[in-house]
C-alpha cells in the first residue's frame, strides 16, 4: 500500500490519497482513484501499477500534456517512481510515499500555531500590549505639549487612542470573519499596538540621535526606512490573522499597500510645498539631558566663565573698531 501526495506548482501539499488497489487511475475525471484538479491534466491522464519487484510504475494514458520526471524534461510514456520520488503532470506533481514511512512526532499546540499566534494569542498578553501602546502614546503627547494639561485631558486622549485601536481591530476582525471565518479582535489590536510602540521608540531614538549628531536628515531617512519595515510587518501580521494567503503573497500585498500609501503622502506633500516655511528645521522636541550625563559647573564658575567670555567679546569689538 502506498500514499500519493498531490502537490501544487509551488510544491505545497494539497491532498494525500491512500492507494490500496492497483492499477490506480489518475486524472481530472471523477471516476479516477486520484483526482487532480488541474486544467492541464486530462480526464484520464495516467495510471499507477506495481512491478514484481515492488516498484511503482507510472504510465501515460495518451494524455494531452503527458507525464515527466521529477526534474521536468521531455514527456515520457513510462516512469519508475521510488518511494519519496515524484512525477510531474500538469502544473503540479505527485509524490509517492510508502505507507509504512515513519512520521515526525506531534508538537505542542502552542508551538504548532507559529510565533505570531503565540505572541498575540493570549488575551492577557494582547491587553498588556494595547495598554502599553496607549500609555506610551499618551505620555509622548503629554511631553510634547507646552500648555497646562489636566488629568481629564490626558484621560480623554487615552480613551481616544483606545477607540481608534478598537475601530482598526474591528475592521480587520470583520475582514477575517468574511475571508477566513476567523475573528481575532484582541490579536489585531495587539499587532497595531506593537507597531505603535515601535513607532514611538524609533521616533524618540531618531530625535535623540538627530539632536546629538546634527545629522537630522540622515537619521530621519534611516528611521523612516525602519518604520517602513515595521509597517509592512504589521500589515503582514494582520493578513496572517485575517486571511489564508501564503507568506509570499501576504508580503507582496503588505508591501504594495504600504508603498501606495507612501506614494500618496509624498505626492500630497510635494503639492503643498512652499519656498518659505515657519517651521524649525529641527522639528523634534528638545529634551534636557540628565545631569549625570553632562559636565555640570557651579554658579560661581559659570559667572567667571561668563565674565571671561564678555571680556573676550569686548576685546574683539575693540580690535574691529581699530581696523
């Protein structure tokens, strides 16, 4: 007894068929033992037989596109297929496996789900990530404000951020319900919150480095590219939770969407450009360094340095007048 694995054109497993009697027919018609849903496969395409020595033999039944070996090449009428070997027909291929072949042991459910569900699958973990993102954004907004802020305003900002996250996660949950019959509201909210946390951290790091090095444009470009990667990763995670797309398609879809949004923003910014702007070239909020990180001086020493500086300025002024 053998098992025939039906593979698609990418080599992904689509179906396993146990063959208990020979000859076994292969084709697109419903009366075959192994049905292959491929328009390049004839209704009765090929058949499998067993030789006296136990080898599996694939024979072409005068099909339109024929059968080929595992590596492709010209069509052949008869092929000996060992256990673990493949034969190509249509867009995909068939893999012959001995039914007695041992399989790998089972893995725990949390490991089988993958890294993303393990990270965001816990309700408590998702809530903690959401709360951390709301707290970080609220604190960043509080530090960036210059006017007097009361508790009610801070709480209202936090509630507004929570509402935005809920709407975003609800939209993705609805899409997941329609596309794959999965609703992962907290997981979607946690993915968006993690992306926001990364954005806040990168923004703060970029401001500090830009202020410390003076190369703000370089720092902004670098962290902008990193944020672009974060956005693509977040959209890929949303698509992973909401759809059944393969990883390459998810990445292409996420990158395409992010690039489209980036292009729209760039065109809008280019259209609104002005030759003169009242905005400071360094747009980040200046934050004082801790006194333990910079050299501090006493008030007397500072006064002496100021007096000395004033004397040097006066002497320079006198020299310029004499010229």
